[in-house]
C-alpha cells in the first residue's frame, strides 16, 4: 500500500521520505523505529536513535546517507525543518491519558487519508474472499486483532480458521489449510513483532499462500514476507501500545471482503434469524 495519500502527520512525512529507497533490513528497522516515534525523532541524537532501533550508531549514519543526506545531522536538520508547527497552547495542558487519545485520533485521521484510495483494501478483500478456507494469523499483541476479525468474518465466510497460538503446530495448521484449498492468509502484526510471525509468514508464502498483512507501518519486519501490506499506526504514548487504527482497518478490510462474498447478506440474515429464535441477545 504505497500510495499513502496527502497528509501532514509526522509519521506520514517520514513514510514519504523513505519511499522509493532500497533499504537494507537494518535500515528498514531504523525506518520502522522512526515511524513509531515520529514526533520525537527530530530531537534524537544518532546514539539515541541507534539505541531505539537496536542497531549500531554507524548504521544510523549509513541510513542517513542512503536517504541522500551527508550524515545523520543533516537528516535531523531536515526533519526539524519540516516538523509541524507547535501545537495549540491548550494541547500542552493535556494529561498523559488525553495525549494518548489525541495521538490515536491523529492515527485515525491518517488512516482515513490513506483510505482515500480504496484500491489496495479492495484488492485485499477480493484475495481473502476467494480463499476457502481462510486462515487468520495473529500472535501475542496481535492475537486479539486476529480473534476479532475471525469472529465477524465467520458470519459471512464459510470457513475461517483462527491461528492465534504459536508453537510447533502452527505450520501443521497452515499445511492443513493449504490441503483444504486455501489460497491466502491474513495476518495481523503489531509490535513488538515476534520472530515466529515472520517465520510463519515465510512458511506460508513457500506453501503458496498469498499473504495479506495489517501492520503498524510499511517498514515493519513482516513487510518482506507479505504480498499485500496495509499499514495502520499504533499509539505509543502509554505503557502498552494502543491499536485503534489497526482494529478499524481490520473492519474496513472485512467490509471489502463482504463486497466480494455474494452470499454474505444471506448468511447474516440467517444468523440473525437463528439468534432471535434462540433468544441469544437481550436487546
């Protein structure tokens, strides 16, 4: 999903700066860390950025040169020059909880601008709708995202298979899905990114599956093992990341999938009728 739309968020400006450059895995790791901490990056030293990304300081220098700058100081000056104007005075009085909410609002605004071009999501929806069965993967922090998608998808898709527990059986379950006719796999990938997810997606691609991934940035570690990557930023202002945008992108992707499932509406009506007959809900 390379067309990110026109936006003025720090993360979007960084994405635009990185696009079009052939980056090494280490450099992609630096880029991913910068996108996650976009508002802070213009004020970090090369040593601080290296520590944030878990790389060496010379790697940060080489990264800046790869982007066309003389070195990291030149890159940092550029980032400061294009930094947004200072926030309104009232925002400075927000407490940390309000700041976390405001940051998520910005993430959602960015997602809305990305979705101005619906074609990547529509393409992903077609790919997922055509896969019978449809395995949905999400481990650790992303397990709840996968579970939520799979819960609703099962109401409109005839065979959804949730993969939310890691271990040695996960490759077996992918093999079983392929034998049953699966052509694609949907993955939710959020930081911190488990190595097992990267390895599992590599295995799925080798098995012939088209991998569609919802991740926190286009430079996430899973990008190299994804055929279609749909980015949605996470919030990092609290002790644990917040994932409103990835959750919403998952629902949008589900809507796109429904558009390519002719029987979706009939399945929903059938479920509602059965639910009413059983007195399943109290409304």
